[in-house]
C-alpha cells in the first residue's frame, strides 16, 4: 500500500522522484525514507502467536482445565481452533482475491459485503481490539500486584493497585506505539523470545522432581492418578459451566487477525496472511493442548501451600497408624492433607486456584509479563489502524478527525489516543473474567461476518471472486458463521443481543445515508443474480388481470427538465411497477459521447429525488421514430413497458405542421403497439413538456443537482380526483387513481367518477369500481359544447361530418370540463379518457380537441386511455 505522507512528503511514495526546494539550488535532493515492511514470519506468524498467547494462557488456563477437566478442555480448545481455522481460511481467501490495504477485518468485510455491513463491523472490531488491550493489561497488572504482595508492598488495596498498575502500563505501551512500527516490532520480537524461554522453562519444570514446597502447592509430577482424576469436570460456583469456561478461554484464540490488521505494513499481504495466520494457529493449538494436558497430569485441583499439611510430619498419626483417616482429596495418596482448605474452600494453590510449574520460578513470571504485554501492545496497534481505515471511508459523522496519519508509515496517532482512552476506561473495571466475556462476544461477531463474507462472495458466483488461495469451502465458511453466532448467544446472551442491537443501529444509519462508494461488493453481485433469476422465471408466467401493473415508458427527455412528469408517474409506480425515463436525443453528437456527458448526472438526479426509475437515452432524428424504437426495445421479458406517458404539447399553435404530425403520429403508434397512453398537462406555468426537441448545448451537467418541487410532491389533503370514464378502455382510467390514493400524499383524497348513462344502470356501473362517488352525466350537453369549441378549427365539412358520426362519442367529452367548472374547484387531479384520434382528421384539429378538453384548469389534467385489456379484478373470473 502506498502510504500517504503528511506535511513534508508527497503522496507518490518511496519510488517518487526526489523532492527539491526551488529556492535553494545549492542543496541536494531531499531523500525520503522508505516505510517499514514486514514478511510473513515477523509480520504475521509471530504477531499472531504473540496475541494468541495472551494473559489467559498463564493466569486462567489451569483454572479452566481444573473445572472443565482435560476432556472438555481439549474440546474447548479444538472448538476454538475450528472457529479460528475456518475464519483463517475465509480470511486467506478474501485476502488473496485482490489488493488488501490497511484496515484489516474491516477492509475485507466492507469490500466484500459493502459499507452497510462493513461499517458496523469496523466500529465493533476496533472496540473489541481496544477491549483486548485492556484485558491483557489487567492480566499483567494482576501478576505485578501479586508479586508486590509477596514482598508485602501495597499501594492502596488489591483492586486499586491493579487499576494503578494497569493505567501506568498501558501508558508505557502507548509511548512504544507512538514511537512507530519499527520500535513496536522490535519489542514484539523481544517478547516472543522471552515467551519461548518461558515455555521451555515450563516443560522442563514438569519433569523435575517436585520439592516439598512444590508439593505443598499441589504439584507432584506426572502421576496417572492425577491424570485420571482431572479427566472429568468439577464445576465450581452457580455460574460455572461449559460455556462460561469457553467464554473465558476464547479470547486466547482471538489473535488470528493481528497480521491482517496491519496488512498495510506487510511486503506481500496476499502471500503473508494465509501462511502466517495458519501456521500461528497450528503452533498455538499444539501448545494449548500440550500445556493443558501436562498441567492437569502434574497437579491436584486444591492445595493449601502450607508445609505443615504433610501427613508424615504428624507424630500422632504415625503412632496410631491412621495416616489417611479423615483425609479428603487426591493429595492424601501422596502424603499431604489439604482437607481443611478443601472443606472451607480456602485453598490458595492447586490447579483450580493458583499454579505455576517451572524450572525457575521467575522465568514463568517473565513469561506472564511477555504474554500479556505483547498481546496488549499488539491489540493497541491493531485497533487504531482498523479505525483509521474506517474513518477514511467517512461512513459515520464526526470520526474523520481520527483518519489523519503521520510519518512514513501513516501512523494513526489520533486513533492511538482514542484507543488508549477506551482501554483505560475498561482497565478501571479491574475484573479479568468480565472483560473476557465481552471480548468473546465482539470477536465472535467479527469472525461470523468474515465467514459470511466469504460464503456470500462464493455463492453469488461473481466473476470478480477468484481468490488465489483455494483451500477453502463456502460451506465451511457458512458453518463458521453459524457457529460464531450460536456461541455468542450461548456465552453471554445479553451481551450478544446488545452487540446485535449496536450492529443493527449502525447498519441502519449507513443504509439510510447511502454513502457514495462503490467497492464491487458481493451484495451487488447477489442482487444482480437475484434480479436475473427472477426476471427469467417471470418469463414463463402467463399474464393475469390480478397481477397487471402499469409499467410506464415516460418520454421525459432529460428527467431533470420535466420533474412534474417524473413525479406524477413515480407517484403510482414506485415500489409497484416499472418506470423507464426515455430520452429521445435529436442532436448530431454520437450517442456514446452524450451518455458519458449526461447519463451519470441524470441518474444521480433521480436517485437524489428518490425516483425508482431507469434512464434510457436513445438517439433519433425525430420523436416518432425514437418513441417507436423505445417501445419496441425497452424492457426485459415481463419487465417491459405497457404504457407510454407523454407531456402535453402546449406550444402546438406555434409549432410547425411537421412537429404536430410527429406528435400525433406518436399517439397512433402507441395504440398500434398495443400500449396504453397517458398525456399529462400542467396548468401552473411549469409545463413538463414545452417541446420534445432540444439543442446540443442543453446537454450539460447544469441543473443535474437542482431539485424543483412540483405539485405531486405536496400533500394533497382532502381534495378530489375527478375521473371522467365515459368509455370502457379496460379499466386503466380507474386503476391509476386508485394507485395514487394508496400513497401517503394522496391518501385523504376522494375519487369521483363521472360516467355516461342514467340512474337505471348506475348500480351496475358502480359495482365493479372502488370509486367513492358515481356521477351520471348527459352526453348531449357535451356534444353541443364540442361543436361550439371546435368550430374555428374545422377545415372542411367532410371531416366534420365524419368526426360527428364516428367520433361523436369521444367529442362530447369536451363539454365535461365546462360543466364541472361551475360545480367544483377543489381538485387535486382531473383524469379524462383520451379520445381516439381519427386518421382522416388533421392533426391540428385533434390537438384543438385535446387543448379544449384540458384548458383553463387549476390543477394537473391527465388524458388517459387503456389498450382495451382488462385490468380490473371486476373482469376476473
């Protein structure tokens, strides 16, 4: 990863040309020191092993083994190994699928599942690492406090001493971290050497003959009786059970992502992460198995630590011969009587209490220090680097401050300070077991989502998923995800539910804000697969009236230039049916250039307006040809438009005859293509379609960010939707108003349906509709009004006669508006069935009819006509 230098250095990295100061010609070039990079051994394997060999190894492993027994202890270790190994395989697959930069688990999950899932996990995982730092620091403080107690040194009291030592320790670790990765790496190597010496010291100690002092602490060397006694569990306390011990132990296995978390500091992350992580799991698992079985074969569960409890030293028992009478525990067989402390539960030593087997005592103490400090340091380094990557992506507010990096390695100094504050807060709890249970929850959640990321990327069959690491399975990844979630609930159910709640809240925030990032996530691939699969499956389904939806091809031109038309159609298609904004481009520029210029900004405009629509530009010489091709080619399978929506040609009086003919011929072609038709007219001066053609200089980003409010975005209140259904078109004229009233903005609006007829057939007509009110009208009044209004536009008697005879039933509609104007002004929308144009009549005359039908209104008017296909369930058998 190219590290971003701040202040004095450029972004070009170590291979950039030398930087010179133009004002100082005599000086040589300013050399830039290369950032530190690590291989798979030091950068991944050693780091993971140090974080896995944490404080639990020395301070809690013997206690967990004592309560769970050897068999269940091995089961706990192996179950932990299964979870971590499957996660490591998933991590290796994801890490080798592409370039991995800084950010560790967050980077991999966010780039695999998208920001909605990656963001919450980035927060949770960073927090988990900060808690792990606190956990190991508290373990170190406990050991130091015990050591001081041996020398009768007490600062305040036992708990506060742990707090004081912990805060001082984490402050020193912070200073090492701030010194840079190079110093931190050297410290880790030192800790690793100390740990290896400590392990050697332990195994040597198990073979040495125990002294009397060791025996008083319950250590008797390898004994078959001790091994058999410690095979089975011995739960102590009301809350002691298998899963409680599992929860306490599991943090010992959570260091597997330590190498991943600093992947930006690795020479070759795609090679180093698989090798280093898997090797670390293998060696640490062997060490845990070996230590658990050897410690349980050498020591009894309870011992007093008092030399006076030896049976052979009691003269009375020797004289009476009752050496073991009344003696409780396995220590009796080896000449020790720990009965008193066992019965009073006051034993301070033994496998269940405090036990240290070693060849040299202080080497074990050094091992505890090395294990706790190395893990605390590792987590203190990991958490800020993960959080820095999250802050750079800017998914959440107010965290960008912590994204800034310093120095050649882009060190997140501000994030270090934040992690330090969190660690100190939990160090003040000073309770190791409580912190361990919380950490298990957060890490299991992270592991579960890493495994699910691998599974999801595999199951979607995306061509972009081709990891170089092949030793994984999508089903093992799914198994790891499920097991992680189950263990969360079994460990601490309330903490698990709290974690889920936090993730859901963070997920909801990112999902609501829709960050402008495109990482090619598997969620996108899965969405594509689902859409393709459902689209193909729909192709074999026959149409049914119950499933009819008005799927609209809207000739908007650039959608941002006709927002009212977009909003009107979106009002009844959003979340219900298909909407395509067709843009017929009549310019000389190539279509590819036009799409590059305007397509992106228009799609952004629709997304910002929350319009669920596709944008489909098409290059054509005129409107008719472009509309015809769009009607033929738009859509896919069943997702194909069945309704064409136009804007009213309000400037028809000033337009050329060719332009009017082009418009009317588009209407002819619509019915010939078996499409339904809607024409929207706005009367408030914001006509959505003043003209269908536009000049080349209109193609620009200007206006792409402007959001003009239209009447369709307002709450319509208790206004009415008047529907003039004077001819049976299949029911589309009634269906669209019903769909509008299902919207929140139109919910209180009432629908009035005007039909032609008399009161005798009123009941029959209204039985098939959901209209709130049916109004019967006299068509002869409309016919007389038509004759009066259309007289100036009539060109010859033959057209008038044919129009009166063949189109009479359509023409009387013109009088409808005139009558309604005297009765009702509180309209939200007027919908009028569109008269079918006659081919023998001039286009100008037909436009005059449409103009007269919708003129002088104070609300939007829609001329609508179905294609005679039944769309109402009234017609369904």
